[in-house]
C-alpha cells in the first residue's frame, strides 16, 4: 500500500479503509492507497500552514534551485514514471512520454519565471515617495488534480504555486494517485517539511474540508463543471481565490480548402488522444456541406485503421477509458443520438476482441444536430459527431452555440477565414492548423462555463500571487491636507 505524505513523512494517517487502484486495460488491481479522512486533511493543512511561515522567506533563487533539482530527479526516473502512468491511467506510452516532458519542462520554466520579478516600481506623486506593486504568495494552496493527466495537470499548478512561495496540499484523483506518490518519493523529497503534502481519498471526505477551511485561501481544481460549481458555492462565503479549469465541448471546423487526408489525421488526433479523455478534446466537428461526403469518407477510413489495446503495447494507438462509468457515459450519448436519428459510420460499441479493460471503439457519427446531448454535453470519450454547415459564418455560429468555451480548432489555408475565426470564436485557446499544441509561455484556460482560470505563462504564476500596493513616504513632516482644516491649523 502507498501512503499519504504529510509534513515530510509518508503515513497511513487516520485511514481505516483503503482504495484499490485499477489498471483500466486489465481491470486488475495495481496497488492501494489509504482512504483519507477529514482528520488527515486537517493534519496536512496544519503542516502546510506552519511551513509557509519560513517557506515564504526562502529566496526566489533558492526555490528555483530546488525546482531544478526536482526536474533533474524526474529525468533520472523517467522510465519508471512513464510506466506507472501507463499502468494506472491507460494512455499509450507515447502519450505518457509527452506528459512526462510537460512535467519536467513546466518545473524548469517556472523555476526561472519565479525569480524573474516580484512586482514593479511606479512613478510616485512626490520626489520623497516610493510606490511599489508587490506580488506575494497567498499561503496554503489546495491542488485538486484529475485522473486524465495526473502529472501534467499537477505540474501546471504545483510548479507556479511553489515558485510564487506558497505551500501546497495535493489531492490526487483516487483513480490515479500512484504516479503522484512516486513523484514525491523520488523527485520532491528534498523540499522542506510541510511545503508539499499529499492526501489520498475521495473529494467529499478529503477535498471539501480543505475548501471549507479558513487557512486554505487558494483552491486550484481541474475537473467537471458540477464539481467546480460545488467548490465555488462552498468557498464563496470566505471569498477564496478559486482557480477552476472546468469542462469543455470543443469544436473543430474543417474549411472548404482543407485537404481531406490531412483533415482526417488532424481531427483524429484532436478527438481521440487519450481515448478522447482530454478537456480540450474535439467533441463537435463541422464540415462544409459541399465537401461533406469527401471529408467524411477520409475520416472514417483513417479511424477504422486505428488500433485499440493496452497502453504498454507498442502497436496501440488508443488505450482504454479510465473506468466503467466514463465508458457508460459515452455509450449513453451515442445511444441518445442514434435514437434521435444519428447514424454510426464506424465504432459505437465495445471491441469484441478485448474482453477485459474499459475499451470503446472510436465512433464516427453523422446526422447529428445541436438538440442532441452528444453535441451539447461533455462526452469525454472517443466520439466524433460530424455536422455539416452551409457557410463559414454559419460554422462560427455553430462553434459559439455552446455553454463551454475552452478551446476551438480550425483547419484552413485561408488567412481571412483564420482571422474571422480567432476573433469571433469565444474560447480560451484557438488552434489553427495545429490542434491541441500548448506553449509553456502561452496561457491555457477557458471562457464561459469552462471557468476563468489560466495555467502556464506568466498568467499561470499570477494565479498563485496576490497584489499589494506599497506607498512609502521618506519625509516624516505632516501634510498640508491633514487635520485640522482651519487656516494655519487654527
């Protein structure tokens, strides 16, 4: 059994029960973790709060050196981390190798960004004054991390939080805690006691006590809209800093000038990476009516050749889904659409040759519309619903006809179409001709119900710093506008 990590020590804490971690490709147990309680969460809060008193005074240079040491250790344990990620999460090894690179490079990026500046000096009203804007850490940050990218999405929060001078409590997903525990054991153990803590368990039992605690001023969460809304409602009375990256229903528009073969490859990558279990996965696809059949044929042909299997097998293109409930949701969306008139062109079922694991065939559908759940609710699985449009302006309207606004993709060589798309589409990230490629220096986050948080870039660091204005007068003489108001003070 793996353990919690509180105040620099691995511990079972107060847990009397455990949670099995399941390999989604085989449905076999890999290991287990203690089922944390409110008592464990409170112990972690105390440790992080006490550590903050000294950690906030550690120089930016010293914090940067510790973060670089962490990235160096990560590289030493690369294969071990990638293998464990694959076992507990299910993605094919190449996708977990990419996640590992993001983990390492995010630490290195924020190690340097964290010592770049701490605010700015303003022009003062008088020569005898100094005005400054100072950026300060909040204190204890609770990092609630999902299962689809357990280390990447942890790094996007943990690295800037540490660089800014905060202490942290990590609540990993109960589905994928093992890689995070390994990361702490092998790569983060040199940080001072209490700076980094981890508590395993379920959200209501472990995360909610952190959300409700007065000594945890920052809640950073990536996950579903419903959970984000609950966090917001619980934290609202305390006016906490909420860093919420929520759901998406990302659209992909193929313009008339696109090449069908290129479109099929780009679209499949955007929709099927991690079996479609990405917050920015393409879940709505719009094709021009004049070339609808041509594009559809190319997409179906390409998708049919993709290979399902365990993530550790070199031949695998698409791994399993994370669990039965997530596969059930995809099945429900597909069945709902078919009942309303949609047509399945390929997929739409569990693969017959894989009798173990939470696999679902990549599914291409037509005859869909915006009244269907598969075009409005987050599916989070390998489904590719194709809908036709008459004009490019109509396609843009379709993209914006959604409550979410995380990202949107466009494939075109027409600069005017690209300009219209990037200006008119309301989404946090716009990808043109290169879907789902992020940039360490480019902020990632959404609009509308996708939440307003930003990760990566200077914006990602700002999420974990609060702003203080300092007005300093060197001359201690009284001011002419002070009391009393009478002439000459009489």
